[in-house]
C-alpha cells in the first residue's frame, strides 16, 4: 500500500506515468467513469479549504466513487481531543482512501503510519502540498508538451509559500530549467532551498525584486500572493506591493507564448483584466488539478 | 583520582565532556538496565587531553545497551567494550541514522507537539554537516545536544 506525503515520493518515471494517465483521463473521461464504483474517498479536512477538497471530491465522483468526510476540525472528533492516529484507524473502516488536510505539519504522515488505507497529504501547515505540485507539473507538461528547457519565474511570497518550495524541489529533477525568483528582499526563498536545492544541484537561478525587468525572459510565470502581514512595516509593503501585481501592461512585456500560473486563491496580485489574456492559464490549471487527482486516486487504489 | 574496580563485562565510556555524564546516563536509559547491572559515574576527573572529563563504567551484558545515540551526543567519546575483564573492542562512534525520543521538535506547528504518544523521531539528512530533521515536519534540529 502506498501513500502520498511529498511530491518527491514519486520517481520521475512514476510521475510521468501518473501524468500519462491524467492525460488519458482528460482525453477519454468516459473510460474512467466507473473505475471507482463502490469505492469511497474520505476527505478529512481539519482546516477550511475550498478548491482542494472540492477538487478531490470532484475527482472521486468523476470516477464513479462516493465521498464522505468533514471540512473543519470543529465538526470532527478532533474537537473532543481525538488523536490523528485514532481518527485514521476509524476512517480506515469507513473508506477506501483518505485525503487529509491538517494545520499541523506531519499530521498526514502520522496518519499514514497507522492507516489501513492509502493516505494523501492534501496540505499540512506550511510544510507540503503535493497534489498542488502534481497539478502544477501536469499543467506545465500538458501546455508545453514536456517539462524541459524552460525559464520559470516564481513571483511573490517565496519565503512562506509552500507551493513554491514544493515546485522548486520537483522541478530540479527536470533538465534545462532556469529559475528567476522575483520577490521583495523580505520574502526571498529560504536559505535551505537556495543552498540545499538550487546551489547544491548547480541550478541556474537569479533573484530579482522587479517583475518588469524579467518579464521578457520568462516561459512560465508562477504567481503567488504577497501578504501584507508578512512585512515588518507597512511602508515597505506599500512601496513594494505594486511591483508584484500582474497587470495587462506587464503582460505586454512578456513572450507571446508565456503562460501565467497561480495556485489560487488570488487576492489582488493578478489584475482581473489579465484573466481574458490567452496566456492566463490559472483556471485551466485548477481544472487540470481534478485530472491529476483522478489519476492519483486510481494509482493509489491500484485500479490501473 | 577515585578508583573504581574493573568490570568483567560491559562498557567504559571515556573522554566524556565534564558535566555531560548525567545526560548520557539518561539518554542511554541506564537507570532501566536491570537489577543485575551496575553503573559507576566518575565526574570531573583530571585528564591530560581534556583538562577535566567524565567517565561512565557500565557492568552489564553488552547487548543490553544501544550505543548509537552516543555518536549524536558527542562522537569524541571513547567507547571501550569489555569482555572477560579485557577490552575487546574500541568502538568508533558514528552518527545514528535515526534518533528516537532523545530530542524533541521545536517547531510549534509540528504534529509531534500535540499528538499523544507520538515518538519524537529525527532523521540524519546530511551526514557531512551533521544535520538532523524532524521526521514529521522536516524542521532542522538546531538545539544543543
């Protein structure tokens, strides 16, 4: 039995197989409509989430399975003080596979150690969010043909953004990837990503604090939200915030085939005027998240 | 120096940093060795090499003590294994791949801070730089040993 805790749990070959399957699901959804008939997905969400939980539920329903679960700690027995280890033992009797989101880092791993069913980490605090990374990789591969020889700009909160860290970790396994890290000084990628991941593997990267200066170089722009509360003082926030807002004017500086991704939700970092630009792929990305989760459920349930 | 008689079977842990022997006593769980075992701790002994040092002598069956954790606490400790009143091995200490219930995770967002009965486990992720990370949240251990 296999679980998914980190995007690195899969080898590159396994990831390719997973994405091949997601591709086939995307192209022939009818062939998969009953694959999970009689199977149940438990969505154990100890903190609120809209997209991830609904994306999992949509994936299972599209496979002909059913779903059960809870969407906040208050509505689960965690409110009575039940441990994650006990909860998963119970859930193992009710469902065939579990997607778990928890505010405490490592909680899904603890669950997987006691579980009798596959556990998928659907986000654990600021630690990992592997299905978002799988979504990002699948979107890039689907829209670009392959993940190779790309200049990828990561913009916004690179310090606290777990999706950015996971994505960098996953992308360094592909050839010819260049990183342009666009953020204010205060929100640069943590030292361990810079030293242990990028420099250790001899990766080509640069750190800049203006989006305009690098727009023309990018094949992919991965936007994240810059949160006001991350700044030490409001002055810095006001001075810097507009540098990281994507507007139609900035899109004029970009390549014709550049694509914009965002893990969502967005607040104001991408102007709504950009949504109609054919290069804005973040809603497509969310749609592709369902296909890759379908492929993941099938793989972990060993139904392929 | 105080003299403590030799041991028939067990260990002599020498060159322990002065004042550290009690920590080692606790981390090796020497209090739970069993009623047939004897432990002697010599603290603050004179040492040509170190100025002052601690020594622990443990009289017990040698399979009863797991010495792996010593490599994490201080790999400069000399570990002599005694059988039939003679030193049969000077064990080279190395960093253990995993440390269980010796140090705890300081990350307040880690599940190990709230989940009952959960073992505190750290994994050696970078032997060259002696980096241990929490098994659950991957936070680097930065506290003192």
